[in-house]
């Protein structure tokens, strides 16, 4: 397997994992939405409510950004990439 093929395979694997992570986290949020509405949104708002919402929704934004960013820009395992135009 050439270096290019290995890099493409790693990029494909990274994209597949990113889709799986986003799907699982979205599924968990959908499952917990009813409880969140009941115990958070319908109660009187306090500092803890704001902290809960900030942590919960900031977390999903970070995870989705990290999952998609890894697929947009592939960083190889090697500390440098040498491109040779010589045959």
C-alpha cells in the first residue's frame, strides 16, 4: 500500500468515525429531550439552569466541530509530509 493510499484510507476511516460519533451524540440528545424539557425548561431559571445549558450545548458544539474538523483537514501521523516530483 502506497503512502497516498494509506493516507486516503486513514481519511476515510476518520470520516466514518466522525459520522458515527455525531449520530450517537445526536441520538442521545433526542432521547433525553423530554426529560430536559420537564426538569430544566419548565422550572424556574437559576444559575444552575444556565450552567447546565451552557455545559450541555457547548459540549455538543465542541464535539461536532471536532468530529467534522478532523474530516476536513487530515493531519498525517508523520511530523512532516515530503512530496517528491521525481520519478
